[in-house]
C-alpha cells in the first residue's frame, strides 16, 4: 500500500532556501527493509555540504538531506528479522532523513533502549558515533594524552568533550566567542581558546609548549595548516570536516615538520560494519544512561529546516538541533 508523507527536499543545489516542503509517496518496504515513521531528525553539517552542492547528490534531480533520525517501525518488508512493528529505533546514513517517514535497509537500524528518548537518539547516532570513532578508532586515546579539539561547542564537540573526560583525557578546545567557550568548558574541556578573539596557535602553544598528541580538526580551510603546527613530534592530525571550506593549500611535505600522521576519516566507513555499529551504539547509549554524556537538544519543526541550516552555517548554534516532523 502506498502512503502519503512529506519531506524537506531540494530540486537544485544552493543556499538554505532551496529546501522546500515536498509531498512524498512511500511504497511498502521491500525485502530486508523497514519503514520508519520519524519522531526526531538530527541536523548535521553534512546536510549543508549536500544541499550546497559541495558533495554530489545520489539523485541529481532531487535531494532529501538528513543523515540521522529516530522513530517507530511502521512496517517490515520480507526477510526482516529482529525488528517488528512498534519498535523504537534509530539510524545514521547519508541523506533521506528530512522526511516524516522513510524505507531503509534494516541492517542500518538499531533498537533504542528504554531511557533513550527519540530526541537524544536523533542527536547522537551521527554525532555521538563520530565522537566514538574519533577517540577510539581513528586515533586511540590514552589517559593523560594532550588533545586539541576544534569547534568544541558544536554538535560533535560537546559529545566528544564529555567522552574524553570519561577516557581521563583533559582536552583543550577552541570555540568562537565567550558564550561558546563557557558551554564547551561545561562539557569536558579543561581550557577553551576563543579562536575568534586570539590566534589559536599561539594560545595552544602557551597552554602546551611541547605540543599535542592529536588535533581533531573539522573546521578545515581556516585552521588546518596551523593545527599541524600544534602537534608534538609524531603527533596525529585527524581532519574530519571542513565547516570553513575545503582545504586547498596542504602539501604532503608539510607532514615532514614533525613526522606527523594525518587521516581523513568518514563515519559511514565505520558504521557499514554492522558489528561495529551495534557495539558502538550500545557503548554510546550506555554512557548517556550512566549520565556521563549529557545531550542538550534544540528542537525545531521539520518545515523550518532552511532556517536551521542558516543558523548552523552562520555559526549561531551550539550542540545538537533536531527537526520534529
Ligand atoms: N567525517 C565524519 O565522519 C564527520 C562526521 C560528523 C561530523 N563531521 C564534521 O564535523 C564538523 C562538526 O559537525 P557538526 O554537525 O557537529 O557541526 P557543528 O560543530 O555544530 O557546527 C560547525 C561549527 O564549526 C565552526 N566553524 C568554524 N568556522 C566556521 C565557518 N566558517 N562557518 C561555519 N562554521 C564554522 C563553528 O563553531 P565556532 O563558532 O565555535 O567556530 C560552527 O558552529 C563538521 O565539519 C562536519 O562536517 C564529520
């Protein structure tokens, strides 16, 4: 049976205003698929990269952005095991989440434990699992190591700060403006540099003259070359995003300044391994239920997606925002 739903979709790449309400007809789920009625949808910078055209669209005619969401299973397709109608679930997968419902391969879906709300789940499936691989897979952090984490008051940044505290690491963060610095400090960062008010390289060196074991840089263009200069010998730079624009002036020989390591990881290369996904989600939900990671979420209507994108790109947000259909 076909069902009527709606999405916030774009027919051409561009600014936030290209996102428009679009009616959606969903078929019954196919083999191995489930249909999820969304209750909350996380907003992430990757949604802006797709919307603006920085990342190519899977379907050049229409983009439904959105890469993490939670909801209730409304129907299951043939061959689905372990999930049934009425189950509370969540997932992360690039695109198609800005919709009141969707069909999705059941291999991407995890069940929500009691005590994890739809809004929290939709805030952490992408951002929290990113924090997990950053701190425990791309680079394996050990207690006491020196860490610099950019955009510390952002969605990934606030979760990562608390997770690092749980790992007995006292990171230094950067954030734009005194309010964001205060919020980051309340979420695990021992020191936070206001990189709009002062040169972060100078401040980071003052705080840690021998340099950092690892720098996590999702800002990209504006920060990456200076981030390399913050490392100690054999240090690692984890570049996992480009909120300020793509990096264009990096040369491999820049790593020779300190025998540095560089990686450019992507969450979906970790979550495509089902056993990693299930283990990492359990770990993340466990830390939330124990009160070691607190997730503050701003709510907006799904139909206000354009304004939410403008706020995120305008550096006006802290932590996570979820869209409610
Ligand atoms: N590779 C992956 O697997 C992966 C997964 C998740 C997220 N990411 C990346 O991680 C980053 C954080 O994602 P998020 O969704 O949690 O976003 P976010 O950190 O909440 O928002 C981005 C932040 O970047 C900072 N920023 C610095 N220069 C900026 C500029 N010119 N324009 C806009 N923002 C600027 C702003 O914080 P300040 O005002 O404090 O500077 C802004 O709030 C993004 O780059 C995203 O693409 C990557």
